[in-house]
């Protein structure tokens, strides 16, 4: 296979040029990002948006050849026509190779159209510019992408006039037809994923465009004429690209400076990739002489939620053992841990590996008990699963409208009795679940008792449904009742000002965890998937209660999805993570790809998550009944464990003798 500098390789080099050496070597180097992730593209809406774009530019020819040479030949033959529209056209110049989403040729004029599932608002006149006048950092990667394509195309065809466009999901455009996203179904043929477009889909049936094409010549010219910014790079795009292309073609490693940007490096080993090399470690070993033991003990990249990483790296403070309190911005009042934790205190406990008073973990029972004195029984623990899809389901919806498709609900009585009380899951293709979701939630938690969430996601979701109700031109008959219920549970702030706060505004247990709990096993994280195993590791109460198969048993704890489940299990002296006891959400996807779609607190390797991706598969894939049933059951189990986790964490906190 020729080693061309393609769009994806250019994007990789912009992030960190050394990555070009590691990419594409899956048998040698660990990579937390799949080269061609079906699940990630599905979650981001890339498949459907690409096909919708073709319907907006009808009558074109798709370049379907499988090898580079034939793709280029096929493209060149089409471009000999006076007027033509092409999809996935292949353009090559020396060691540079691109596939263009859409090309429109009219005589000597070419329109290059890059299709992105990225959302934007066409009514925002300054959307492409940042506050200081530079290109908006959130859009810069997409503009660099089309700039690279424009550069390669002009090298290959210097005699033509080129205009460059980004075609994106426009949040200001409401869908004018029902069932738009059901026009595009995911299929799998001979191990390859593709799109089956409904025979009823055409430029008329898709209604008014929800994708908007923006002429980006101004920004492309800026990128092509100003110095290119990438770690260790000083130069203009033509010279930089030539160097990258030659290095990639010859498989030569480009030496780039290490820094805080390495936090998001995907070339790091994970538990499922043992035996593979770590590109991240190689870079830091070369540049800073760090050893594998140093990485195991902790380096500055690992400090939880710390914005001063680059400063410390420049000062040569690289390992946990090098970091002093002052490096974290320590204040005199930080010496007092009795009133709950702030960020600096959590960071110091992480890097110093020491807990006040010589304890194994930090737990502020006084803070938790003070909070609990304000709670009213029964206690309700809820968890939502939501999705935001690029192409709307219904007429009147806008791209990336919120879809609340699932909740789980545990209830705890004042005597400590716990049960999985209720749940909701809507996965029928094309069915809008939001209002029914709120109705069922209202039935589940009633109007008495404190309601708990883990992070503000549930609050954000309900506020989004409230906004949808307020904007609905044909609201349901019970709209006022639903509004009243939502307002009772939520709070909303804007510009530091509280717009509303309900009488039963949900309590964020994650916020309480940040102030009242720290365990070395969490490594500073407050993800529920990190906090639960840490609580289980120390709590004798949790061990005694959940080491027996009482969950989903009679007598025992009522469950809607489990039978005789034992949650506290131990192997080789280590308590097993309860989430690892569950079968995967998908039984036809490698574990490494499942890891990719689960977002991480700091690395932010991916977007979405297993649940929202599962929802997308159930909406858009042609799945056999048994596979649909498997995914739905997996969703129910995972969501139930999320609310049970909240219960177990609270039990572990309140019953602790620490």
C-alpha cells in the first residue's frame, strides 16, 4: 500500500507530528482510537449526514474503486466532463492523496465541499471567529481539513478556479418533514458497513435543507498563507506538508516536543492492549528520560483537572515526586481539610499519595451528614441516557435536538430498604420519546422525596425538554403539568444569575463526592465508574451486604433486570469493578472499540458513550430481532447499575467508620 499523506494523516500530524510514525501500526503500537471506527461515526452522525449531503447535490457519480490508482483514474475520467458532480472523488499529487466528499465542476470552476456532522449556527455572524479575531478553535480542525484538500487539488489542477465549502448541520434550521433520519439505514455486507438509502429519499422528500454550505475561502486562504501551528512546527503549510509527506512515505519519526498536549495522546497502552508499545512513553522517554516506573508512579500529565501542566513541564517538574504544594497554587487555607475538599487539595492527595491524619482515604462524614439532614425520604436515585443525533426525527426539530430515551430509578426508604423501583426505555425507530419520558418519570418519583443525580446531566436534559415544550407549536394536552413537574426538579442559571430553582431541585451526588470523598483508586476522578469501585474496596458494609446473591432475589433487593446477583466479588485480593461483571453492550464489537466510545474525564478521547451509540444502532441499523433484544437488555442492565451505584456509594459513605 502506498504511504500517502491523506486527510486523516494530515489531521494526525497537525495534532502532533510524531504521531505519523505510530499511526497505522496496530500490531506494534497501542492506539485508543480506531482507524475507522464504525461506532464513533455512527454516534457522531457522520454516516447519515454524508448521505443527506448527496441528496442535496443530486445527479452525481460516486467513485467506488477500492485501490488508490483506480480511484484516481476514475475521478480524472469524470473530471474531463464539462459539468459534473462527484462523490468521494480521489485526487493525488506526488505523496499527497485526498478523497473529497462532494465536488461540483462547472466548466473551469470547482466547488470543493467537505461534509461534517459538526453543528453550527448560520445566524451567528461571528461563528467562525474567536473573541480575539482569530479562527474559532472549535472549527479550526475542520477548516484545516478543507484547506489541505484545497491545497492538494490546486497542485493537481492548477488551471482551475476553486471555491471551498464546509457543509454542516445547521442548528438554526428546523426539519420540515417527519422521519428524515429514517431514510438512512446502516447495513453490514461482507464485514463492511454502509448506508442503505430509502428509495423514497430524494431532493424533494428531504424537505428544506438542515445542512448549510458555507463558503470558507477566507479562512482557507488564511491557513494557507499564515504560518502553520503544530507542536514543534514553524513554517508555512506547503513546506510543512512536504516534510510530513516525505517522513511518512519513508516511515521516519518526526521528533516533536512533548507537553501538556500529550494528555490526549491516543498512543498509550490500555488493559486490553498489553504487549503493544506505547508511543506516549517513547516520546517522553526520549525527550525527558522518564522510565516506565516513573509512568507507573505518576507523571504531571496524570494530575487531575490541573491547568498548570505545561508550566510545570517547562520548569522540569515532571514526576509526582517532583511536585510541591506551591506548584499547585496552594493557599494557607488549604491546610484545613475539615470543611471539604477543593481542587488543590484533591490534586495534592493524588500526587503526594498521602491522606490527612495518615488515613487510607478521605471521607468527610460531617459534610455528608449535614447534607443528609436536609433530605426527605423516600430518596430517589435517577440516571438518564440521552442522545443527540445530527438528523432530526421529526418535523420542527433541529439538528442535535436532545432525545431522552431511558431512565433508571432506585428508591431508598428511611429504614434503609432499597429497591429498583422503575425504569423507562424507548428504542422504537422513529418514535419521539421525550414527553413520554417525562410522564413516566413523574409517575416514578411522584412529588415526595429528595431526588439524586450524578453530575448535572439530568438537570440539563430536563431543561432541554422544558425548552422543547415551550417552543412546541402543538404541545401535548398535559404540557402545563409536565412543565410544572420539570420546574420543580431543576435549576437553571445564566450569566451567574439563577433563572429558576425548583422546590425539589435535584441533588448532585457527584458534587458532594468532589467535596467529601477522595480515594487513591479514583486517581482524582469523580466518575461514578471510578468512585464505586473505590467505595467497595474499603466498605465492610458494602462487602457484607452485596457479597451475597441478594440482588434480584426474594427475599432480598428487588431488581427489574437481575436475578440473584452478587455485586461484591474479589479476585487475587482485589475487588472486581461491578461494571466489568456485565456483558458488553454489543457482542459484535471488539472491546478496544467499546473503550473508545466511552469518554474519559480528562483524555476526552471520544464523544458520546455506549448507551447513546446503542440507541443510534437501534434507530438506524437493520438488526435481527435477537440482536435488538440483546442490546436493549444490556441498556437496561447498565442503566440500573448506574442508579444502584449511587445507592451503594451513599451507603458506603454513611456506614463508614473512617
